[in-house]
C-alpha cells in the first residue's frame, strides 16, 4: 500500500469519526426551528422570574410572575425585593393596561405591547428575537442551548442579549448587554409550566386590582407615606440643577426640578394620591419597564410612580437612553 493510499484511508477514518461524534447534535438553525414550532403550539404558560438590574455599580433585584394565554393575553406582576411596590402589565381583549394596586390606579394604553419591542422576560419575545436575527451566535453546553442575538429595545444602551434555553427549549436565563458586552439586565426563570389551565378572568383588570387590594390597606398606607423630594444622580454632561420650585396643589405637595445647560430637562415630582375611581385612565405612549417601576414612555416624556411619588420627566434634548438613565438614578435626598 503506497503512501497516498494510506493518507486517503486515514482521512476517511477521521471523517467517519467526526461524523459519528457529531451524530445527534443539532445546529442552531434546527434548534431555532424547533423553538418556533414549540412556541407556535403553546396554548399557555406560567413562570416566575428574578430580574437583576445593574446601574452605577449597584444591583437591584425584582420578582416577576408571568402568565400567558393564547392568542395574546398577558399578565406580568412585578414586585421589589421587599415584596412592595407591586405593579402589573395586563393585555386582554380590551387593550394594554398598567396597574398600580397600591394607588388603586390603572392606565390603558393604545399600544402594541409586547410585540413592538424586545421583552427579556417574555418567552414569545425571546423566540421572536432569535428568529429575527439573521445570524445569531449559537452554542450547546452544559445540557443547554445558548443564542446570542440582537435586540429591539427603544434604547441603544441594551444592544444585544444572550438567551439560554433548557433542553426542552423552555427559557433558563437571559443576559441583556450593552454595546461593550457589559451585562445590564439578568433574568432567571423558574417553575416554567407549559399549558396550565387558565381562563380569561386571570387577565381581567378589576379582578387583579381587587385581589391585590384584599391583601392589605395598600392605598391608605400610600396616602400616609412621607413625601420625599428625590434628585437624580445621573451625570448629563453640561447640564446642572438650576431651580427647585415647591408648589401646593389641590392634591398635595409638588416640586418642579429644572435642569439647565446643553441638555436641559424638567422633573416634576408629586405626592401620589390613591384614586377613588375604578375606571382606567387613558395614557399616551407605551408601557416602559424601568426595572424598579412600570412607567409610560411618550414623545420626549417619561412618567412613573414609586415610593409614594409620581414622576414626570420631559426634555427636548435628552435621548431615550439619557431619560431612562435619569429615571433610574433618582434617589432620596431631602424629606419634607
């Protein structure tokens, strides 16, 4: 047997060994197709998630309970690490709603949520991001599948994400990263139930509001809370605090913080007052998950409630990233 024949036999043996080694291993495209089929056939799901947000070297953790029922019903209940400041996002046949049971308030949005942006805590959104990325990175390790994809958030700060799926293609973990690959948001899923029995009442605004209120006199505690004036710590180059104007309105205390410079903005803070009405208020823009609260993102505006205070941020100069940064950096400074 000459040298060329020996080399040919060795090459064929190596190729056969590689083929056997890779037998049964799925490609990224095959896994993505299986995922798409699974999500398409899914009638409902229920899961818990722990969401951790990184900001200025500090981390904040929130709990989410997520429920879905075909074709488009969603319920996302969010609470902080102390099981306070509960809010919900609901989508049902009547539209999209944000509920703040502590204040007996609900807002209705004319919005395409959750289909208009990436949502790291929603299974369908993760599948959509994987399917829409023309060239996602894929790997299989530790008995899990990992996809690295682009995102479609309304902020360039969250540029891409790493999605980890279990072998049964249910979500395990998501890491949302900035353009420098720093992890900004981590979502860890647990107790993922496939096709649990659900009825439409689970997504009803009045029923969810009533269930939350039964757990305690939340509105009363919010009304008696101490009002704290909060100042953002985010550094906006060339911008500084110019004036703080206290006001007294029919509903209570109010402060107008005016920032001047290259990128001026106004932050209005008002003591939260529980609503006496059970009718939802129409809101503009889209629901905005800020991590610590669910707000409303409009044209050059951002509003949210938390800790007994209603916030309204407006600017013609700040980018969406900067507005979110200002909102996430608000901390208490002076108690009135």
